C-alpha cells in the first residue's frame, strides 16, 4: 500500500475502511460467494468481568449496577451507526446481515452480563466467552445445518 496509513479512529479512516469493506464484499458476491455481515452484538464496558469486581486491600466489592443489566434499547442504540453502515453495504452488494443481539440478550428489555445462574457471558466489554457462544448463540445454526451448510 502506498501513501499514508489512515487511522480507524478518524472520520477519514472509518470512511476508507467501510469503502474498502464494501469493495471486498461486492467482489466476493460477484464471484459467487455468500457473504454475511455480522451486526454489532451487545457491547458495554460494564459487561467486562474486570469491571464487575473492585479489589481492595481489605477485600472486594461487587459492582451492583452490573447485576441490574443494561437496557437492550441502549445497547442497540450504541451500535446503531455501525449497523446502519453494515446494512447499507449489504443492500448495495447483495450480502446478508446477521444480528447476534437477540441471542446475546434474549428477547427481554434488559440484557444481563450473566447466564446459567451467574456465569459471565463476556470475556471483556465486547467478546463473548466460548462456552456461552457454544450454547446460546444460534444465528449461525441455519448456515451450518441448512441447505448448503456443512451439517
């Protein structure tokens, strides 16, 4: 690549990233590949296990706010700008989108950071634990077991 590298934390860098993604997706679709863009899952710094407990010299305290969960609407709003761009790319290229938010949060209005009686869903504020994914994320099931899948 020639020229100056663009940083992802700048508007120009983000614009270039999404333009490049759209070009790549368009190429893959044009060459007969099925392309799926995964929308933003639940993401919140409060979900990171390291933010759930505060260690002190005399012991530890649990962050009570994390036990309440986060409103699903707030999590969806936080990822809305990214999801708009991904949906626009899908519409322009013929790719499909997959939304992991319902699998991560369930259909209720509150998204918990925990599953199965207190096990954390997240490794950090964005990434899910492999065990949670294996047992609770189903958006890929039809791709793997349906027509054309490997199952």
